[in-house]
C-alpha cells in the first residue's frame, strides 16, 4: 500500500508541474452577450488557437450544440450561433476528447 501512495503522490506532483508549464485554454468573455441563430459571436480568452481548442459549443443542461468556427486565434474565436431554441446557454470548448463548460453565458434570442 505504501508504494501505491508514493506513486499517487508522484503522479500528482508531475501533473501539477505540467499544468503550471502552460495554462489551458479558457474563455473570459463573449461579445455580444445575446444574438439570433446564425449570427456571429466572439469568444475572447487565452490559448484558444486551433492547437488547443478543437471545437466550440453552446451547451444547456442536456446537450452540447456544435457551432461553426468562422475565425480562430490564440486570443479569440468567432463562431456562428448553431440551430438552437431561444434561451440561455453556456459556452463550451473541446480540448482533446473533453468538453469543458466555461463560466460564460450567451442568450439566444428569437
């Protein structure tokens, strides 16, 4: 059991060291804060380039709706609002095989 604890501790330290080396992608804002289906919206943030973020979504409590990317740089992503019902959605990004819900909301207008 002692060797398993050591391995777990060593893995945790290694993971923490790698995480400090480069910050992961994150969305810090959205412009505008509301819009209609098919309109463009801009996500601002850090490390948002194609090498970091594979896809972007509007997400509700049940599903992630993939958006078309119009433009993508390290500091911003311009996306088209996908075909969704009017309402409030979280912005989500795909990094590798994982989808991360960001603390940013967007309202789809009718």
